[in-house]
C-alpha cells in the first residue's frame, strides 16, 4: 500500500517557514523545499519529486527526518567532504605536462609514476579514468626528426611578418598572394588505416604488392580567395617543380605570388633562373613539416583511398580528384590553414 503524506504540526510548519526565509546552502534549500511542499499539503508525492528533482524515497526520508529530529536534524549534514584525490594541485599540473609531452606509453607507466610521486597506488582502471578526466587520449605520436631545431621553428612563427616584408618589399607594386606548397606521393601499394568493427571480429583489407607511384603537387592560398592549385605528375624533380610554380604564376599573372615551402632538394632556390618573374620563395626551417598546413591536406585526400585496391594509377587519380573537389573549396581550404599563420601574415604583410 502506498505511503501517504500526513499533515505536519503547526509548530513544525512554522519552523520550516522560518528556516526557509533564512539564507541556506543549495543542499539545505532542497531539503527545506521538499518538507515545505509536504507542509503545504497541496502537491502529491509525484509532483514534489518533479518540483524538487528528487526520487520518491528521498521525499519520505526528508519527511521522516524532520518529524523525528525537527528542522535542526533535517539541516544537519553528516558529510566530511570528498577525499582528496591522489593527483591534485602541483602534482596534477606535473602530470598534465607529462601527458602533453607523451611520456606515458601505457596506463601502467602513469600508474608507476603516480605511485612514485605520491606513494599512492591507483588501479589501472582508476588511472585511465584520471587520464580521461584531464583530457588525455591514446594517440600515435608524430615522427620528429632528430635534427629538428625547435627554436628555429618558434622563430619562424614569430618572425613571419618581417620575413614576408623582406621578400616582397615594403611597398610592392602588385597585389600579393601568399601560398603554402608541398607534394605527396600516391601509389597502388594500399594504404591501411583503422576501421570500426565489432569487438572480437578480425577485419581484413585487400592488399597487393604493386610498386607504381605518382606525385601530387599542392598549393593552398593562406588568405584572400583561399584558392588551391594541384598538379599530378609521374615523377618529381626541379624541372617539374618549376612547372608547378609556373602554373601558380599563370593563375594570376598580375599578382606577386609568395610561396612558403620546405627546403627539399627538388625545390627551386630563390636565385634559380627557372623561377617565374612574379614568384618569390620563403623557405621553412629544416625538418619542421608541422609548420606547413598542406601536410593535413594530403592526409585528407588519401583517407578515402585507404584499405582499397586500384587496378591502375588513373583509377586512383580519378578518385583523388573527386575527393579534392570538396577540399579545394575556399571554405575548406581556409579551415586547413593554421590560425597562427593567417594572423601573422595579416599582421605585417602588405596583402
């Protein structure tokens, strides 16, 4: 038989109202709201549950407590607070720094570090929850060449406006268009990528060892029209690179085109006579591919071709062209450009 809510005595009701008028913590206010609704005797248990946001048992628990111990007992909280987590404060900041540096290959590595640093033993499950709470995620690290100079990479970002001004001059007589350029190799050897599948089921991808390659040259405009230029070639060398630079130059002959590119051996240098007259080169620091947004463009083009076999390069190129139609739209090109690069180029370059 369902429990009913009998009327509370007048003296108890007066005390509830008196407490209700006084400042209270959120948890105390909720308890008083429940018993106050009971005292008013105008709402059913279901309605009180909805109004106060509590379960049915809580309504009766608060009602029994206020009857047995009065308002003072209702507002007494036997709670000493949550226990202090093992990783907090300065230790938490240190742990986050190690996460950002990729120092933990497994949750077990983090578990050992926490035990050594705090002398507290967490379970592996607890460590994973901690990592997720702090924004951690299992990732495949990006390769970084041992010769990379991080200081040079940081300096390029900071000095980009000045370097652009030095390349184009303080008062260029033409409209300046700024590009980032790179190349990607594609071929009939399949690219194997992860796929979603059911747990316990082994997924297979078609594979054949076929060594036939082609090269896709890509240039993305950093700002302005956010244009894109592509060129498919069977090989890659300085003459072919000169051909791609000529393609960019001819896309807008009346403008000055500044090309940001890496220092690959098959890239032209600023003094090369094959360089078009309206093209200027701005080299990236060595071994810093993360500075070039075109790296991401190449990965996006290749993604739909993963785990698939193609009978010939033309078939693969047709698929790449179809994918490129989407990613070469101005809005998509803009989304690929690094925010710092767009800000820095607009900070001092006469674009």
